[in-house]
C-alpha cells in the first residue's frame, strides 16, 4: 500500500519471532502489514468462493453434461 493513511496500533507477537525479525533487520510494521494484506486477500477470495459456490457448481455441471464450449477449436 503506497500513500496509505497509517494508524498506530498494538499487537502481541511471539517474542522469539519478534527477536528473529528484528535481528534480520525487518521493519516489523511493514511485515505485519504485509501479513495482514495477505490474510485479507485470502479471506476475500474464500468469501467470494462461498458466495459464488452455487454458480460455480452449476457451471461445472453444465461442463460435465455438455463439454467445454468451443472445445472443437482447442489444439489439444
């Protein structure tokens, strides 16, 4: 996230992990932000899949019953 408004917060982190990260010269705030961004992205994807499960299942049934659209034009 570039040019994002940042807000200070408190987090609890395993001491060994924190010491190791500091020893490697990592920016703890940036590392936490990256981890949270990854978790948010994964949760959004999971929720999308849950919300669209019926449509995905319907499309998969269609493919099972009718084959892939334009399959005759595929080179393999």
